[in-house]
């Protein structure tokens, strides 16, 4: 259910009406229990979950299979709320793991990392051999997921179950891993690419280069030493990709240009949509992205944006 703050309506020639919104901040996604929602709309027919966390987990699984990801997220969150007093470790781990997976699909990588860190901490707390390890600290695990490195000084990946290890690898690579040597196992990387795995899980590599401004042509990438023919200078995974689920027709969208009245279908529209989603939900990558695109514009005008603060952006 959406709440529109500044609606403009147009009467259609074919009958009926059309609502127009000029800025994303004028639209809010409401929780069905929000006080702004009329009483007659408060109960959703899609939810059959009861008071038990297993009911919410089952409902979340159904919503996930139907690709209703935000509803699945809500169900798993309600299931976790039921566990606040019970502290059932196995159920806690499973619900955090499932919510982590939904957040990855929705490109909410920071939230996914927090969920996975909580799942790993719950696993460590319920495992006697790990009761005194660094894995019991969700904040330490979360920092490891965000460190952009392949190093694992606390051997976290070696001490957790396979399903949690696979999620940790996915999150680390999606947030960006960097390596200092141009060594890649190309056959192995290629084997991981499939219909539902469009991204390439390879660490980013940049050799001796630097970005600096020129007098007449803006910023550019410059070599800091002489490169030999055939030498790998840069390998970088795309910041966003147009569509995780190729056959998901419900994700179709159009990108409209109010300037010339044109509309761009997939994949350009989906690429823009996923770019906005990733910047909206992930403060850890937002600053780096705008630093790349900004070219010092904000700093020259004396404007500052703290880490984690929303960047004023019109899309």
C-alpha cells in the first residue's frame, strides 16, 4: 500500500484518472498495520501467519516462492519478533538466514550483512566449541563482511556451516572485494555464471593508476608507470546489473524522459532501477559511488555528508 504525499491527477481521454508523482520522496510504502491505513484495510488476505514463528516462516517461504519479496521480508521479521523471548537458536539462525537471502535479492546488502552476522553470532552462541570465539560478536562479523578483503584472521568462514559460508561469500563479493595481484582463475569464475547468477564473483583489481582532474577534459584515469602490452591494468565488477531474474516479467518497468517524452524499456530502465535501489539501501557503498560521480562538486561548495547519511539526490 502506497501513500502519496503530493499527488497530481490527470483525466484520461479514454476515461478514468491517472496519478502522477514527480519525486520518489512523495511516495511512501506503508506497513499494513500503520495508523495511516484505514481500519478496513488493516488485515491482509495474503497473510495466514499466526502467533508462532513457524507460521511466519512458512508464510515467508510461500511469499518468496511467489517472488513477493517485500512480503516475505515482513513475514520473516514477524517470525523473529516472536523469538525475542524464546531464544530458540536453530529457529533464530534459520529466520535470519532466510531474511538475509531476501535482502540480497532486494539489493539491501547492508541489511543482509547484519542479518547474516546475527545468524553467525546465534550459531556461535549455541556451539560450545565457539562459545569464546569472535564469532559471538555480530558487530565483528559484520565488520568482516564489509572489509573488502579476502583475509579472514578470525577464521570465520572455516567455522560456520556451508549455507552460512556461501551467503558470506556472496555478500562480500557484492559489496566489493579487492586484491593486489592480477591473478584470476578464469575457468572457475566462468563456471559460476548461469541464468540466475549474472554477477561474476571476482575480486576487483586496479594496478598503478590514479584519478585526477585535467584542465580541459574533466577527470581521467592516468597510468603511474609504463605498462607492457598484454598486462592487466584493471578488473572491476559492474556496480549494478539490469535484472537478477531474467524471466521475471513482473519486474518490467519503463524509464520516462520528461524532457523529450520518450520511454526506455528493459534493460536500461531496470539498470537505472537497480542503481537507485542499491544507493537507497546501502550506506556502505553510497559514499564511494558519489565520490566517483561527483568529481569534488560537493566539497568545492563546502557541503558535507556524514557516513550513513542520505545523499540529497533527484532521480
